[in-house]
C-alpha cells in the first residue's frame, strides 16, 4: 500500500528532466528512427529548415525555426509520408578566421568543435533529423563538388574573370557581392562603410537567367509575397528604349555616338539636355584638352564615390557641368547641350540619359538648379476643359497625350512608346530593350576559410581549369591568417606553385576562395545522396525527393530573401540545364518565420537580453521551450520572449501529465489496442458527457489538422488542445480552469460534493481513446512527453509511425447553440436552438419564447395601442424582433 501510494504520487509529478533524459537515451540508440526511406511505397515529403552557421551555440531564433519544421515533419510522418528531414552546417566563412586570429585555434578545429556542440543541443531539444545525411560544407567531401560545379560553369562560359570595381569591406578584408552591401555598409559590419576597389574577380553569369528568375516568381504561389516582391525589385527589370544621339561637330563620327537608355521615349521631344556619367568614355575625350573641365569632372567623381560609400546615391546633392558641346536628338534634329552629372551612374543603363525636366522628377530638379529649358510635351487626358490647363510640373504619369512632338502628336503615352521605339529601329538610331538591375555574381573572396577556386594560371596557356580527376583542390592547413596583404593562400608556396595540366610547365594556382553563398546554393540536393563520392548526387535520388516542384516545404529567415534564395534559384536552373535535375525551382513552398525579440528589442549581448536555449532547457525542459516558441504567437510574427510564458507551458504540460499518468496504468491493464479503442471513440450515437467530450475532441483534431494544412497558426492549435484538456479536467476531476492575466490556464474552482454532482463516469475504452488521441495531438509539439505518455498508455512503437488522429466531420458540429434575441434592438432573451435550425424554426422559437412574449405584452400595456410584430430578422448569430406600436382604431382597420 505505502509503496503503491508513493509510486502513484511520483507518477503524478511532471519531471521533464527525467522523462527527456530517458527518451534521449533511447532515441540515441535507434539510429534509424528519423531515417528517410530510399525506396518507399509511401508518398514523399521533403521538409527542410535552413542550415545554420556553426557559431558555437544555438540561439532562440534557431530553436523557433527548427521547432516549426520539426512539428511539420512529425505531423507528416504520422500521416504516413516518407519524410526527409535533414540538417547540416554552413561552415565556411569569416568568423572562423577571426576566431583563429583571436584564440590561435585553426579554423577547422574551431568549426568542428562548434558543430559538435550545436549538434548536441539539437539532439537535446529532440529535433528529428536524419543525421546519416549530415552535410558539412567545409569538408572536402562537400566542397570538391563546389569546385566541380565551378568547372562546369567555366566550361559553359558562366564563370568568367574580369577586372571591375568591387565592394570592399575593410573589416572583412575582402570583396563583397552587391547583395552583401546593405545601405552602403557591410552586411556583417553594419557600422563599416564599404569601399570601392578595382580588382580582377571571378563572376558567375547569373544575369543569363535574369528573365527566368523574374518570370518564375509568378509560379511560386507557395512563397511569401514579400519575398517575391523583394526578388522582383532586386532583379529590377525595366523596359525601355535605346536612342543614339550624335555628337555635334565630331571629327571622328564613328566613335561619337551617345546611346541613352530611357523608359519614357514618348517624352523625347521634351529633352533639353543629355547627361553623362562622369566615367562615361566620351567624357574623357571631351575633357582631354580642357583642364578646367577635367578638374570639375574629377570633383563629380569624388562626390559620387563618397555618396556611394555612405549608401545614399539616390539622395546625392545633384551637381553637373556643361561640356559646351551638343548632341543631336535624332527624332527632331535638335541640338541639345551635353552635361556631365554626379547622379548618373555608369553601371546603370548606358551611363547616359536624356534629360526631360517637364516630365521627370530628377531632371526637373536639375533643370531648375541650372536654369535649363523646361518644355512640356505631354498633357493630361480626361475632361477636354481640363486638358487645356497646363499640368503642375513635373508631370510624370503615363495618363497623358503627346503635344509638341511632331508626327507623334495626339498619341497616348503607351502607344507613343511603341511607335517611337519602332521608328528608331526602322531608322537605325535605336530600339526597344530590356535592362536589369541584377548584376553578375562576384564570387572571389580574398579569404582563407572557403572553397579554393580550382583554376590555374599558366604563362603559355593562360587560365586553365584543374582537371576533374585532380579534385578536390584541398584547402591547406597551418596557414598564416591575417586580415592584411591579400589572400592568405597566396603566402603558401606549396599551394600556389602547381603544374599546368596542358603544357606541364609551371603554373600559379588561384588563391582566392569562393563566396560561402556558393556552399548554400545547392546543399539541399546533397542531402538526397550525401555520401556519394563520385558525383555531387545521383540524379535519380534528387529527382525522387525534388520531383518537378522542389522541396515540399522550406523554412527560414526572411533575411535570406535576396542572397541565398536568388543564388539557389540560379543554381537550380543551371543544374536543370546540365540535366542533373528536373525541377525549375528549389522549393515549392517557402515559409519565413518571425524574429524573436525580448523587451521590445532584438536579442543582443550588448543589451543583455539574450535568452539561451540551454538555460531554458535546463530550467523547463526541451518540450516546454519548443512548445512556447510555437505557442507565443503565430510563427510568421515577431515573438517577444517572456520567461513566464515558458512557465505557463510547463504548467500545461504538467496538467497533461497528471491527467494521463493518473489513469494510464489501469487503462493500460485492459490491454486493448488501437483497433478496439479507436472505433469506440469514433462511434456515432454517443450520449451525455461522452458525446460532449467526443465533440470537443473532434473539434480539436479538426482545428490542429486544419492548422497544419493551412496557415500553421500553431498558437491556435495549442490553444485548442488546452481547451480540450480543460474540458477533460472539468469532466474527470471537476476542476475548473480559467485563463490568468498572461493567458495561462490556472485552477479557478473545484466542484465539491456539496456544490455539485459527482464526477462524470466515462467508460474505460472510450477514455483510453480520448487520452491516446490527446497524446497523439501533443506529439508534434512536445515529443518527449508525448512519447512517455504513449508508453504509459501501453501503446507500442514510435509515435512517428502512429497514425494521426481522425475525426468525423458530422460529429464536429455543436448540436445546440445559444442564440440571443432582441426586441427592437434590445437584448431580451437567449434561446437554445439546434445548431443547424432553419430560419422558420428560429423565427418561431423567438416568438414563442416566454421572455419575448412578455416584452411585447408589456409594450402593449404601457401605451394605448396594439403591438404588432412587423418583422423577425435572423442574422448570423442573433435574432431581432421588430415590433411596431399602432393606435387602436383606424390602424386596426388598415391591418385587417
Ligand atoms: Zn565586413
Ligand atoms: Zn600551360
């Protein structure tokens, strides 16, 4: 007796650490637990969270990201899918080098140690990853395929080398891609201005895919609209017209064309100057014998560079100089002055524009400043009275009609653009064209900890690719890393000095390494065949998991909307063109989770508001920590961390534990299996408390299932489960729970024998089904606790293979509902009616209601007249009875 009681008491206390330690051990021993099947009759499902950079410790943002993916993976497993849910490490990159300098630890050692630590954290949190497919991008078995792909790109002319002006972060001591410059600063060093330098660099010709990258965004309805918009803007397609202005009085007519790019050729008769970027080739010629002009142009260049460095080139104070020369507008033969201006950029369009002050904001501002002519050539259309009135300048909309434009007068803007582009093409001085903002991807980095670019430089043969059989080009160890003096690999003579595979003579090895975004551009394909040592992956395996639509669900931060998600789309299209895969896009659906903040601010060491996942797990357990990240708000929104919230979840888990553990032993003793209790649970014709609980259960199953299939509002899923648990407590324990001020459920009252009826009697088989379903619903959110309770209930095998709960849609509906009844807009009664009652029934029920009748009688008695029901309006959740008072006599006659 005493030992039994003690055991009973122990069982009633939720001890997360004990439960989680127990299952952690068991899961560790079962290496195939989360393995994807390579051959399966089940449908496939590939769910992926973005792989982390191994900084050394997970932060809460990671936990949230992985908790979302893990809940989905578990749900899909329970729905009998063959699930691929892998994890890996984006493990090249600068912090490893900085750590090496600071702590005198080689980057490889530092990185692998961090990976081990973070992997242990992930396992402790119970994330269901297939570790047999782990990918570590800094190891040669992975990066050799970066090199292989690079050679393929080179062979196809998609990797090339050119000298160009590049973004240089002095803190990183390396080049940055355009995408890595944020407001003029380094993406890693928000306080460090990016400088411009001239360097020989390797580029990938991503612009070959500009049109397709843009067009296919329309075929990704499963991606957040904000991500698609960001990508559209980044690709920046603009349709326009190229028009050649001849330099007036040119001695060398062949090389004296100024090609301008304009999106509004319809306004060209209003062009009153041509504006060149200071770096435009013609400028050098025009200033050759004019030192004064040269000096002024140099000043403009300096201003432009400065503005670029602080990142507000669009905000630059506009300056220009008149060259004293003229260009000839080919549409009307008019001579217009040629200016050089600091706000014209050489890398946008052609580096030359026509200036139309009347119809362009910037041109207007410039013309006012320098007193240039402003000529109206578009009038607003609409009311003929109004069109006579000159518009306020600049008039920039397309809702207009051409004037002062020769043969094009009277055309609307859109028609004119087409006609005038055709006119230019026919007469050989221009054509319609499309330009993109997207530039080729500069991938050379002057850093050590990255994939060596597999290229050689031979005096005789020039640039030569390393033969495939010689891959990988191994990144040497024991390299002296400093952040000055160029690529660290350049100081390793054994690395630099190589043999030319073509002529056998000496060759110099490329010493730059690849941008680490190369690593993450294709890593998810490697997961499908991670141990392949003769190819990046087998096409057949990738095709099985990617199908023709890509990863079923990809989950990560919105900060990757441009960089990673454009590069990996490009890489996918390139691999498709190589014939390696069939899909056009890497992922069919993308979900971007919200950030985690605390006290209204981003978590950061300097603010001291960082919440460590380890602390939370130690304090509340992995289940509470994970479940809180899903419960606090919907996953797409910003989450403001509250330790009290985690505590609330822990209390909820304790209640679930108490509810089930108290009954589990006796229920398990019955020894029946799911094929007995499940039909009992689904039974049509339950009555009384069983029917109430069945309805609540089915409503909960429906809610959670709908949330998984729909918008992933796991906060409402978990709330629904809490509601179910409350109903079970009321029925079985006679305890009433209510939400406290923080939204957590707290015991509000206990019904005693004096105050109420005895607890409901629920038949054992039915109860067992109820509790088993509750555990199944908990499994995606709190896997440790769910597994413990599943075992307690005497169920066998992994919860991952236990079928997801069902519900009978006809038994979900409430049978009766409470319906307020108003008389002339004032609430007078509440009636109980069947949930699906037809309108006539509602009308009759309202009019038959005692309180409604009494109200009407009272109205009649209080005046000398007759109360007549004029109408009964049945709104969605409310009935309103409209009563009219008529005086007796004349109206009685009318009424009859
Ligand atoms: Zn930097
Ligand atoms: Zn050679």
